[in-house]
């Protein structure tokens, strides 16, 4: 049986594919490094928390007239734990922190039916939260945009 040989075209295609795979492997390393950078991790975690808080505040506003509704928010313990992990440079802990909304036990009923949602305070919190989200999404998106420009060779 004759031995098969590969022509120059097949070899060029093979080399091109090998180069592309090598580039993709390098890109994966670069992206892993980017996503594990301290500032990115902190910003991403804060962005997740801000998104969750927006959902809780929206839900509070939607239930402002619901009798007996108890407002929900991101517990203050989340920001305390995040700050503690950042101060200790414990980025494994930062990654592990999961923001969750909880009933605000310090909120006092504002109506006779026991509802604890105060419309003006919720609106103020919503606006503050929206500004935080805009800032954080710009910070996280900016890192990715810079990387994309570097990949394309444009500065």
C-alpha cells in the first residue's frame, strides 16, 4: 500500500491551524489573568450586588401598596464582609461571597397595615443604586473594551 504524503497546501493549513490554536490558548491565559485581577473581581462582585439591590428596590416599589409587605434590601453585612476580604487581600473569599437580598428587619411600618416601604426613601435608594451601577459597569466594561482594542491592534 502506498504511503500517503501531505502536499504543501495541507501543511500550510495545518501550520495555520496550529498557530491559531496557540493564539487561542494564549488568549485564554490573558482572559483568565484579566478576570482574576483584583480590581476586576471587586468591581464584578459589586456590580452583581448592585444588580441584585436594584431588583430588591424595584420589588419594594412594586409592593408599596401591598398590605403587610416587608421591604427587602441587600444586607449591610455583605458590604462589611466584602470590605474585610478586600482589606485582608483574601480574593478567594471575594470570589465566594454571594450577594442575597433579605427582609429589612430595621424598617418600621409606615402604614397601619404593616407595610414597611417608604416611597421617597426607595426612590432615593434606587437613584443612588443606578448611579453606582452605571459607574461599576463602566469600570468592568472598560477593562474588557481595552483588552478588545489591544487584541485588534488598535490603541
